[in-house]
């Protein structure tokens, strides 16, 4: 695994002088922008005894091989996605385990002990307070890396005892270049649907055939055929579909007033055409209806929603 191109400057910031590496490090930035991958590579680099200066890990030594088999005795990782669903919050028991981990000395002479808490905003208060205690008296040669997309949820006292490193999401050019280098440039037209985030786009790749099918039907505007709707459309849940319809109708509205598209730039000509044939007040009514359906869909009392009505209203947008 390599550092993503849009994280190169973060890598240089942190590893320019490893001696200045602090005990506590918080990597924060937008979700799904690759911060967790960065933290994983950084922890491997810190544990690899062959790595020098700002170089990455060597990949050949015993430490790297233990890391790869997730059995390195000097590495402690709390990965929220691997926790059981009933324990999806980082709780105090895990931080107690972390304390015990730091009490044992490193297996390597002069080696570091490294802990990574992924998505640290998922820590509950008791766990946060216990972590703070460890950060107040950090063991020698220990590094605790926290990753988060919710910096404001972390205790101010944890932040003040850590070095903060801000990450950004890739620019449009960085994102499209990245897709090209991994031979996925055919996905570039859908980049904006994932807020310009190529990693979220790649993670969602299994939905692209469905996306293309639905967009193909939406392009028909007034001629949208209700019999084309099928159960597959709801396979990701109603919210996924409503989000897609919101983005599609947003682009029609945007095109009507500015001749531009945000989410579907590759569908420029058809969206311009649909916008020309649309009625502004029906379009706004449709968008209001989508917001209402979204509220129903997320409310604890699940009201039955007549899905055909959504698409009947969609057809009414067009003259
Ligand atoms: Zn190594």
C-alpha cells in the first residue's frame, strides 16, 4: 500500500524529523479520504526497524512481516469496523487493554510501541478519560495515533496533549489522476456523486451498474416508464435512491438557471435539455417531496411510502 498522492505533504510534515514525533498524534480530516490507510502505513513505518528518515517501511524485515500478519506484539490497533455491532463504540475495556499493552516493554531493542485508534470520535467518555490518563504520562517510546473525521467530538484535553495533523480531500485533478493511475478512469464521471472522493467512489463500485440503469430511466424525463422500476432500485435502501434523485434534480435546477451541472457533468447535454423542458415550480415541489420522503424514511415510525408516486411526480416536472 502506498501513501495517496494527496497525503504526501502530510507524510513529509510528520516524518521530516522522526525525533520530533510526539507521543500523541491526531490525524483528522474528511471521512473516507484515506486517513485510516495513512495511519496504518505510518504505524508500520514506525515499527519497521529498517526504515530511515522519511522513507516508508521496508516491507522485508521481521517487523514488517509481523505487521502484515496482524500479529506484531508492539502494535495495538482498535478498529471500530472490526468491533462487534453491540460494541460499536470504543469503550473503557479497550483502553484498559491498551494501558496493559504499554506496560510491557517493546519486543525490539530501542523499538517503539505503537497504538492506533481508528475513528477515535467513536470513543465514549469513560474511554476518552482513560486515554487521557495514558497521554498525561506517556510511556517511553510509545506513539498513540488517533484518526478522526469528527475532531470536535474529541475531548479538548486529548487534543491539547497531541499533535494535530489536518488532512484534506483530493482536488479534482488529484482525484482524476489517481483514478487514471489505478485504471479506473471510466469511473471519473461519477466522482462528484461522491463529493469528489475517489476512495468512496471505488468502494461504491458494485452499485455503478444500478446507478447507470436508474439514470438511463431518469434521462427519459416525461417519458419515464413506471414499469421500468424494479426491486433492485431499493436494494441499497430508500435513502440511497432518494439521495440519487436529489442530486439528479439538483442538477436539472442548476442547469435551468446557470447551464451548469455539479453531480453529473458527463450528462451535460441531456440535463440541459431536461432543464429546458422543466417547470420550475414542479421541480421545486418534487424536491420538497423528496425531503419529506427522506424524513419518513428515517423516522422510527416507518410509514408506508407509495414509491410510484415519487416517479409520477418526477414526470410532472416536465412540460
Ligand atoms: Zn521493515
